[in-house]
């Protein structure tokens, strides 16, 4: 069988790599990925051919994976987090849709989910994603800023918890400032914000702050930003978003606004 596995390896720590992902990597002869993701796998890449491709070569990476699989070599195309969330799975299917090649039709494709960065970050601090939430990428390389801006307004109006992916880069910081200002139209200044960098990796750092204090200097491309909704609460070092059980739970209300807390692991 000509096999392509599209694998989400999780946020980085191998303890969060699923058994299904491990099995697919073991069954693959060729591994295609951004170099960092292959490095995170450590000895799981031993005996396999690595095809490292840098950022910006995502289309070439997907084409290569399809071609390798079509040649009869079991191939894994790897993404961090979940392969279907701002990652490589959609690009493979777009290539099959927009530039189909006869040799690709014989390739069997299996998409294997992974724990996303937003799930890992949320678990580190409590339960901020417990009610309705959305994800928005602030990168305008593929999506016009006007569209991103409209989605931020919609998220604010809908009172969603918001996970911001690609919040800044070395040349792009103004979008995070704009996102903060847009959401401040709909949220209190002391709305809890989680800044999670390299979550589950050896150099993980997590900070809990508030929306008005969110600054680009706190963030880079390895960082995920989680912004609470109007109900999200900070209590004794934890952040959670109530689902509406308030009338069923008898307890003393928690602290209304977040103190700035830094957690480094």
C-alpha cells in the first residue's frame, strides 16, 4: 500500500505523543517536517530518512510527502500540535483538489490527531476553554488583515474565549496590539490572559496576566496567547471559564481579576 500519514505530534513533550502517532511514525520510512519537529521526536527518528524543510516551504513539503508516498515509501508528514489546526493536513487536501496528479490517486492517507497547543496551554493553568471558544491566527501572510480584524470583532461580540496563534514575528508585532485594542472594546481590562511559550517542552514558560497589560514584548512565534471571555476567572493561581453551573455549586466567589503570576517549568 502507498501510505501517507499526516501526524500531529502534540505540543512537543513526547509524553503527549499519542500511541497512534507513535505507531504511524514507526511504520514510516520517510519523515517530512520542519526540522524542529523532527528534533523533538528524538530517537523515534532513528533509522528513518529525514526530509527537513524550513518555514516558508510548506507547499514543497506537502508535495514531497505525496511524491514519496506515491513512490511506495511509507511516509509521515509531521506537524506540531494537531495537523489539522493551522498545519499541514489542509495543504495536502488542497493540493489533491487544486493540482491533482495521477500518481497521487493511489496514495492512502490517514490523518492522526494530536494535542493542540491551546489544549496543552489551557491544561497548564486550569480550564479556560471550558465554554465556547475560537482560534484566530494573527498572521496576515495568507489571510488579509481586514478578514482577521472582522473575526476579532466577531469573537469579541460573541464573547468567545480566544486562542491567538502566530501572535507576532520578528517583523510583525502591530497585529497583537490591534487585537488587544479590538477585544478591549468587548472585555474588561482585567480579563485573564495566558501567555504560553514552548508549552510541554524543556524550556516551557507560562505567564498569567490581564488583557490591558498584554504586550508584544512578552510574545514570540513559539507563544500561544489565550484570552478569556467576560466570565473567565482567576482564582488561587488557576484560570477557568464557568459553563453556567453557578446556581448548582455552592462556593465563595473567587477573586474577580487576575494578579500577574509567572510560572516557569
